[in-house]
């Protein structure tokens, strides 16, 4: 019954979004072919690298994927599985170094711990979300800021507090993008 409530709530959100923002709905409809491909992959349960892409790390060599697979409790961790290969390919040069990482859209907080583990003790993680309850994810080496990513005054205050960012991960601004996330682990 809870799945039915969840599905109904999602459908209600989609309809409300379509009514409130027809342009956003039209943009989302343009993404349907890509969404269908993503759903096809998600049903398969794994995302092996395409055979024509040389240098892709096998899953056992990717610490982000290993963290995700081992993450069975605590804050939820919501990511498309094929992101881990992309993240690792671009971020591995920063692992173990002093790095300042900003993730916009932290939702259930699980990715903050993943980034902290991946980059190491010398990194500092900053999370931004519009939901005040996300403040609970603040911990040693992880700062959380509550604000709307479309609010220029919020970003001005943020930059006054955090003058340096090396990596920006934008997982926010999903208004109407109900298809871009799926719960794989966590809540």
C-alpha cells in the first residue's frame, strides 16, 4: 500500500508541476527518450561501461561504486549507477588532496559521506539544499547550507562564507524532473 501512496504522490507532483509550469513539463517531455533508456538500465541492475570506451574502470576498481554497494544503512544515497564511473574518471586526481567540494541538492545526505570517504580527510564538503531538515547532515568536515539555488543573495552569502570551491556537483534544481532520481539504497 505504501508503494501505491508513493506512486500516487509522485503522479500528483507531476500533474501539479505540469499545471504550474507548462514550459518545464515540455522540457521534461523532450527528455523522455533518455529517461526510457535510463529506466531500461535501472531494471538491468548494473551499468557496465560501454565496450567502445577505453580506460573505464571496472566496478571493483571504483571506490565510489564500492562505497555505494556497501552502503546499506544510514542516510539515503541516491545516484544513477552509471554516474560512478564518470565521477571516478574525473575526480580521482583530487582524491587524497586538500579539496573543497560543493554538492547542490543533498536530499537524504548519503552522498556527503561518500564524498568525504572518497576524497579523504584533507577535503572539505559543502552541501546545499532548500530543505531545512538537511542541517542534520552537518558533521566534521561537512558543512551544510540551507538556501534556494536560484536565489542570488543566497549565493552571495555562501561565497562570503566559502571563498574556494574546487569541485561543484549540481544535483539540485530538479523541479519537475521526477525521472532523474531513483532510490537504490536508503530512504
